[in-house]
C-alpha cells in the first residue's frame, strides 16, 4: 500500500513538473520524465529525487528569466545605440548643408592692363571718398641758367619758389579733395608694370614713358603721362602743383607786369610710380612718384633785362601717406 501511495505521489509530482516546464516554454521537459520512470522501482530513492527535480526546475526558470532580461537589455541597448547614431548622423549632415560657402580670394593683377586699372581705381577711389592724407614734395633744382635775369636775386628767388625748390608739406583733411588729381593712365603711358602681394597688400611699381610739353601764345600741349598719374596738376600758375608744365611757367611769367616769355618747351623723364594698395578693399595706402623735368624758355624779359634763352632742370619726389577713409 505504501508503494502504491508513493507511486501516486511521484506521478503527481512528475505531472506538475511537466506542466510547469510546458508553461515556461522549456524544451527539456522530457528529460525530467525519464528519472521518474526509474524511481518506480525504488520508492525511497524516488521520493528523495522529487525535491531535486523541483530545484532543477526552479534553476531552469531562473536562468530563463535571466536570459530573457539579458535579451531585453541587449535589445534595448542596441535600439538606443542605433537611434542615437542615426540622430547624430542626421544632425551632422544638416549642419554641413547649412554651413556658409567659403569666400573666393581675388587674385593679384598680373597684366599691364590689369595693373594700370587697379592703380587708377585706387587713386580715384581715394579722391571720390575724400580721404584724408599727408603729402610731402621735395624738389631739387639741378641746373638753372638765365643770364642777366637770374643774376637779379628777386627774380632768381621767384623762379625757384615757383618751381617748388626744397621740401613742401601739405595736409588734405578728411572730407576734402585737394592736392591730388584723378588718374587716367593707359597701357600706352606705361613702359613696365609689376604687382606683388604680401600680407594682404599689393605693391604696384610702374615706369612711365618720357613726355614733352610746349607753350606759346594760343598753342599749349602736353603728352607727359605725369599729367594723368594722380599728381596734383592743372593749367594755371599754382606753385602747389607737383608737376609743373611749360604752360604753367609760361602763364606765371606772362602774368607779371615786369616779366614776359614768348614760348617754351619742356620734357619729363625717369618717371617712376610706386603704390601700396589694400588687396581686399582696393584702397590706396601709399603713393610715391619721382621724375626729372627740364624746360627751355625763349625770349625772356624781366624788368630791363632780356635774354634769348633760359634753361632749367630739376628732380622731384612726391610722397602721399597716412590715408584716412
């Protein structure tokens, strides 16, 4: 009777284990049934084994739950990582698309035509903007022959003063446009032109062709490139002009009651222009112009003195700097 009860108990326990294993989805349920068959022949051993089977089932359930949790964590992590990666990539792409385009840097002028244009634009731009600047002009009289007229000190001093001998300084205040004329140089005025760039600045160097000018009653002419270079020039008799033509001298002498001149001719040579220009803005920052000039006057009279020919030559350097826009 005891064996029968033991057998019933074992069978009930086995059925319970199978049901439990089936509900957990464990494919190893048949392995639990096998030991039960062996216990039928020996009730005491079977009774002792039953609790062990229960522990095995519990362990299996625990492992299954643990595996499920691990899988859940892995899936969550993978999903989170994938989502984060996708979001980052999308954000980076959007930022790249909206980034501002790089500014293309203008190249320095290379041909004579480009260099001359860059120079003209810079000089004329300073005049149009009414930029402030300082100007220094130095004129050295190399030769002056006037016979009896120039032996008169007053006459000699007047001629040298008009030519601007020595050092003269001028200040053009910002908002004004004095002491500089517009530039209209052409390729044909220039014998050579170069442009170098350093630290955002263009340095333009040009040599100008030699020129000539003449003056007589009713006939004035001047083909010197200096007259179109940006130097302060004009047709009157101002001593402030940087480049004084034969016409200027002719008008100055004939404007005096005590003096007169019938005609005259002049020449310019060794003219050189050096300009520093901001590469980005095109604004003129420095300008140096140097040149030689000579003049021949015919039938000159001053007071009671009269000579058939008077000659003179000089070297002039003009510097513009301290530009303020």
